[in-house]
C-alpha cells in the first residue's frame, strides 16, 4: 500500500546503515559529529541487533538503543528503525533447532552467519512478531523515528527452505491454490514421467532429484517461497502498524533479486526502497545501475523511492572488488536521483573492524575523515542538501519495458532449447539500446494498463498468460506499438506450452506464429538482411509462419541448425490501430539499433540528441523541470541546455559544459505539457 508521506519533507535523505553496537560508546559521539559534517540526515539502525535487544527469550534491553536514538535526535539525525529479523540470536536456534533452514540437498544451515531462519517456522514467526511489537511500542512515538525498515533483503542469502515445516506449509499452500489433487496433477502435468499424486502427504518439495525436476512444480515453489517471505513481512509490518504511525519499508534488490516478485511486494510497503551494488566485471555497470533504478521507480508506481544501500567504493563479496574512481560515487548517487530516488543511503556509515565485511567500503572508511572517500561523501552530502526542491518531482517515460518475475523464474528452469538465451541478458541488452538512444523507460507488468505508453517492448516474455497476451493485443489494436523479442509467449503460468503452439496467444497482435525454435551452436552466428543493413545475430533463430505480418528482415547466411536463408526473421504487423513487431533471433546492441530506429518511427518516439556517453535524465516538478546530466566520458562534453546548474549556481547560456566524469543538475523551465491527439492521455514533453 504505497503511501505518499515522505519521511523528510522537502529534503533528499542522506546517510546509511549505522551499526554503533560494534563500537565503544565514546565512538558514537565522533560518529554523530562526523555525520553532521557529512550532511547525514537519516541513518538505518538496528538491522543486526536482535542478540543485543533480546539477550534472552522475552527479556529486552533497550537501554543502548534509547541512548542512541536520543543522541541522534539531539543532533538532528532522523532514524530509519529496523527490525532485526534477518539475524536471530544464538539462543533462538539453541531453543528451536527445527527453525533452521534446510537446503535442497537436505543440509541444515548452521549458526554463525545471517539469514539462517526458516520463514515457515511458527517459532520464528512468533519471535519476529514479539520483537517488532516491542520495538514499535517503545519507539512508535520517538521523535527521531521517521521510517521503519523491516528485515533486510528478503530472499537473501536464503529464500528456499526444505525444512520439515516448510514442506508442510508448501502442501497447505498447494491445497489452497488447487483445492483438489486432480487439479494439482493437471496443473503440473504429472502424467508426464508418471508423477501422479494420489495423496496430499506424498506431494514433495522440489529438492535434489536424479534429473530434471517437474518444471511446473518448481515454478510453484518459487511462488510459494515468495509468498512465505511476504507473509513474514506482513506479520512484522502489522505488528509495527498497531503502535507506530511512521511509514514502513523493506529493502528490495530490483534486478539483482530472484526470490521476490517486486510487483507484489510494492503493494505491501508504504515506501519502496532498494539496494544496488555495481557488478565489477561489467564494464558498463552504470547501465545496470540505471536499469535497476528505473525498475525500482516502476514498482513504486512512479513515486519517490529510497536508495537504501549502495557503496562508497569497493564491496567485499565479489571475486575482485574494484574501488570506485574519484567522482564515480557521485555519478552513481545522482543517477539514482535522476531516476527518481529521493534518498541516497549507503552500506554503511563506519567500516567494521571485525567480521565478514571489514574490507567493504563505508562512508567513514578505516582511513578516517582525512580520506578521499570521506571528502567525497561530505561533498555529496552538501550537494544533496541543495537538491531539496527536487523531492517529489517525477520521471516520465513514453516507453514501457515488460518485466515479469514469473517469466524470469520460468525461463531460468532447466532444459530450455538453449542455455544461451537468458532473461537477464535480453533485458539488459534491450534496456541498454534504449539507454544509449536516450529514450527514458518505465518497466511494467504485461497485465498492466499500458495505454499511456507509445511503445511497449517485451525483451523476455517467455511465460505470458493468455490474459496478459490479450492485454497486449488490445494495447496494439487500440493504437500502441509493441516490440516482442524471440522465445515469447511460449508457455502459460504452469510452464505448459500454449495451446496452438509457441507464441499463439500473440498471433493476433504480431501476425506470425512460431513453428520451431532453432537455436545455434555455441559461437555460431548468422545474419539478418534488414533494409540496407546486414545485422549480425547469434544464439537463436526461429522458423516463422506468417499470418498477416510483413517481413522486414530475412535470415541471410545460415548457421548450421539455424533458420534457412531467406526465411522471415523480423516482422511487422498492422493490427487494428497499432503495430506489432517481432524479432525472432538474438540481436546484440549494435544490431538492435536500426531495428529500434524503425520501431521508434512507428511509435512516434524521438530519441534524444546528445553526445554518446552522456546520460540525461529529467524530473518534472510543479514549477520546474530538472535535468540531471552525467558525463561518463573521460573528456569534457557540451550539451545544449538552458537553465541554472543548481550544484554550481551557474546560469547556462544555451549550453552546459560538463568536464570529464562530472554531474550537473540543471533547473529548467517546466516543459509544455500537451496531450497529443492520438494519445489523449499521454503527456507530451516536446
Ligand atoms: C547488502 C546487505 C548489507 C551488506 C551489503 C554489502 O546486500 O544488505 O547488509 O552486507 O550487502 O555489500
């Protein structure tokens, strides 16, 4: 239940996880003094503090937390108060060993880490409600507390749980979902390999099996796991809500999560928050960051959201943990702002001396306040202070990219036609094409109302229900432009091939059906003749049967096993008032460029005209628009623009000069917003 009350009115929140329990009391005073110096106005407290708060079952010690919240409040620093449910104390597992998580191989996850508790365990559930209730009663009226932070990153490190209780809950969940065993057998296609169930108590969880497991069962297991996590969130949230008026959140991990369907989760929180870390092997990690930020804003329904965690420099959990370049942290942070974040937070305030994360960067690193990182942290704090007027300004997009966690779960199952065609890769490549073209996007679920978008792109819609396909079809028929990438609408919600064959539910919108998938051998490529272009493709081809579509691209040089030369590869179909495009092969970034150019022309989208490597994002406010410009290049660039650079106070005389690696936030006159005739509900920013 997303709510519009922002915890810090008219300000961009700034801070991070604060774990003072790892330090002697006298350090706390240094901390708050340095926080003030750095411009910190919000910290997340108590995420891992259960063992201190409840040293024995039912016995609470709030003394240290009382003192801490008072100290922070006296220094003008607001608190995002966490519940510690991600890390139950040692006594809990000693008392309730049955609440430990068991993995798919039957191994019990031991104490000494975090996230070890079974979300199905009644003892765990009772304990998390007791702590949330105690915290909310004690601090619900505390003036420092402006936000509640339930748990930490649901589904990580543990989502799936094969403990006895979890398997019992699974059977109950299935009984509720299917009612009868006959319905379950039907949905799971248990006629295949003789897997019929005749008794509920024989229904197993998808633990380790000799060979590939029933995919429909595995897909339901993903739904069940997600539901279990969400049930635990709701228990804590409701315990807090009974005594505390502040908004409640939990930190998501957008494109980096697997276990959580964030379209559903966003309905449960008051404010969406997200954690994002750069993946160092990715040379263009800032594109993944942008994708994650756009996805987060989209699940938040366009409302302001919180970047709950990112890093000031290196993380510690990748094979090679690369420190950020000078200025990179600022680019990262302001890109999140440009894509709708109204809070910039880090893991964590002060680097830990002990424990698993001592090599992780922090706002205050081991090197102390004289370090480069702390100087940059302080600079960023003062910049964000100048950006208070951006709070609640909104991002707008004319393009929606379809993103469905169920389709991700399904496509990730085993024994697909090719391991090389991956949901995340397709999502990233299509997104990056749009990013490079300077076309702002929202993400959407295929069942959403899409009528406000000129263009809808479906990079990875392997699982598409007939209802969602009908939604896309009516979007096209009423004037929308739809671009669908290969291996789409193959299966329904039980991972069963659609009646009528691959892609059948989209045949009306696309004017084409798929007769056979023809994936390529590793390393093979083929070409597609598209107008004057010869596009290079790899991994995947399809045999298409035309059903009204025109052919705009044909397979050229065939790869062995792939579609034959001259066969249709890229099609376009007029359906009703709109147009459906289909790309039946895997095109890379460059090959997608001319295809997207043609699709933009159909949809009436004008890509931004700006230098390559410069990221421009616009937030629309009541009286002004704000352009956040990030220069990812190693040289100065010039961009045509009018307005005032808020960060420097400079008035621009028609152009913004941005030196290498720098960022500007430009206040411009709000653009004219006129509904266009063919999209009366659409806001034009031309
Ligand atoms: C996050 C987690 C934090 C910290 C951080 C390190 O996923 O929520 O507690 O571990 O990673 O990058």
